[in-house]
């Protein structure tokens, strides 16, 4: 007897399997973003196998902003390694001589990928999924490394009203990712805010109307350590400046 499963049902089943596997992801890393200090020749990331029974392979590689896998000017060593059950290891990202061709007055963006490969199952008709983590990798030239305990560069961001839209301007050499925007009088705009990553020395639309944010917008960004500080703005006429910042809980 031949069983026929509709495309919709099959998709739903696969989605449930993927979600279940995601909740049980084995290989993890110690950060959600990577800053490569241009004064260093390499940096190391800590990775762990959270499965206490099975070994996993960990495969790492780097992509450019177009999503194309690259081998220069940064390379991952080793590209593949075995992680024993419950054990940790390191992945090294090394700069090649071609790193000198990158802009030295601003950050360059790449993506680091880490894929876990499970051992072959000895059970028949088993669906196995290789889960993958993809995080932003910022190459930060030595000449623009911020001072420790200095004023965050993000406080230099400005907002400009254009009709009923806010334009966010980034005069710094760093990428800035905005993950939320609220008004000072409200704790949340809702779950429909789309994160905005503003490139160095550029500008972009915030995606939230002036009527929603009012004259005291509060933006939340992600810092180097994965923290989520707030920036509070005060608007005069069409322009808004940062007047205070505070870390979110």
C-alpha cells in the first residue's frame, strides 16, 4: 500500500523535527558576534559539544557580505574538528597578508559559520539535520580601536525627521545594529520592529514613524559583548541628538 502525504503536512512535520533538533543543538560557541582586533594576527573562539553521549564534528568557515564562502583575507583553522561528548575546544580565525587590502578607516563585515555534524545514526529511516550557527564577524582595524572605558561611539548617532519617518545617521567607523525603537513614554512599540544595521559613515531608514516615537525616541543597539544598551534622544525641530544612555536589564 502506497502512502501519500501532502506537501503541507510534510512541511509541517519537517518543521517540527527541525525545531526539536534546534532545541537540542549540540555544538555551541561562546559569543553571538565576533570582533577581530586588527592589531592581532588571530583570535580564538571557544566551542562546546553539549551532548554528553555522542561525538560531533564541528565545521567552520567564513562568508563575505554576499554570502559567498571565502578563504581570504580571513581563514578558519581547523576547518573541521571532532568534539568528544561533553568536551570543549577552540576554533582559530587567522588573518592572511591580504588583510592589509581592507579599508583601514572603518570596519569590514563578514559572517562566521559553525555547523554541527552528528554521527551517523544506526537506526533505519532516521532524518538527521546538520544545524548551523551564523554570526556577524567585524574586522576592526587597529587605527579605529575604541579606548577602553571610553564613551560609546554609538552615542554619536543622530536621527533626522523626514516626513513621518526617522532617518538614522551613523558618523562612526563602526557598524551599528539597532534591535528596537520605542518612545520614552512607552516601554515597547511591539514585536514588529525590524532590526536595522547601519554601515559606517552611512544612513538608513529606521522603519518606525515619527508619530510612534515622538520627540524622545529610545533606540536599543547591540554592543561588542552582546549587551543591549539604550540610547535616549531629544529632538529639536527636525534633528535628534543622544542625551543619555542606559543598559537594558
